[in-house]
């Protein structure tokens, strides 16, 4: 009897270990939980996780990027109406509104069926799995890849390149990819790359390294550049956010001087720095005048 009890104890322990090795069945996605989701990886218990409190940023709050805002808004409206639309690459200076623009578009059009799914760089190799999951859905999905940059041998780079017009597998009509990056071509660029360029019959032909770096970014049909703000633009954004926060502006000259000093200390004039200063200044005034 002791031998049987010992055997059953060992068997139970073995079953427990096997259960830990066998992947659990994926949880059902609650598509109504949120307009925003995050892809956590195919191996996760719940690969697609709802974001319960997405940013509620209005398009009207994005200043000094009118051209970029109009272009991406038009492309998104085409997409929502079932018209031809392009994948988009938003590149340029940090803090100038690239990510905020995508968040604002979700806030603007969530009621029209727009959904956004964040996909981190390490999960780009799973893009085919994500597309298969979204294909039968009635909603319109933007796969949002923030702050992308690659090395040449990155598996995610090759996977994204294939999905963006390189694969025999046609992307579903209800999915677009919007990516942001500080790099124009998503890959590091070196001076020696340009040394491979050659003149052939009076025409300049780029070397293979440059052609490879350009080949990914050119697969985005919408290509929007964002540039650092000048002083007037920065101050306009500061004033906008102070007004939105309900901060008294009777002493604007003092606030203006402090905003410029804040930007100088940060080494940047951008929408992000303007928002950070507005919160700091508004909070300080609130403490001084409770």
C-alpha cells in the first residue's frame, strides 16, 4: 500500500509538471472591451490584451503639424469608408506629435469602428498570426508600431518588409500599418554606405546597402516628416495647454520666460516639452494659490 501511495504521489507530481509545459488554450478576445489593444505575443495566455484606458487626445490639441494631420486624417477616413488607403510611416524629431497623432485619430474615429493594436518590434515576426486573427472582423484595424528602428539582420525588419507588399499573402482589407520612427529609413545609416554609389552612363546608382535601407521605408504609401518646433510654435503649444489646464494667463510674460528656460534646460523645443512644462507650471501655481 505504501508503494502504491508513493507511485500515485509521483504520478500526480508528473502531471502537474506536464500541465505547466502544455500551453493553455488562448482566451477569447472581448472586442468590445476597448478601441485599443496590445499584442503581447502568440505564446501569451491572452495574446491580444485590451487597453482599458487609452489616451483621449483630440485632433484639435495637435498644433503646428497641420499638414501631417490633414494627410493622415484623410488617409484614415478613406480606410474607414472602405476606399483604397496606404500604410503610413511617421518619422522625424522626437516629441513632435507622431505618436500623439495616431492616438488622436483613434479618439476621433473609434465610434466609426476604428481600432488600434500596438505591436512591439519583437513581435513583428508574428504579423501573419495577427492578420489571420483580424481578417474576419468587421472593424477597421490600425497596427501601430511605435518608435521603430532596426538592425539589418533583425527578423522583425524582414517580417514587416514582407507584409508591406512583399509577400504572396495578401493583407486583409481591414488592416493598415502606421509606424513611427526617429529614423527616416528605419535603419542606421553610415557614411560608407554612400561610398558604394556609382555613375553609370551619366546616372547615379545607389549601392546595395543604401538600396536595402530605402526598400522598407518606400513600401509605406504615406510618408510624413515631423520637424523640431521653432520658438513661436513651441510657445503657441505651451499657451494652448495652459489654457486647456485652466491655468490663469494674466502674467503670460512670466510664464513665457519660464517656458523658454524649461526648454533650454531640456535641450528641446517640442510639443512634448511644451506639455510637460504646462503641467509643471500649472501645478506650481496650484500649490502657490490653493
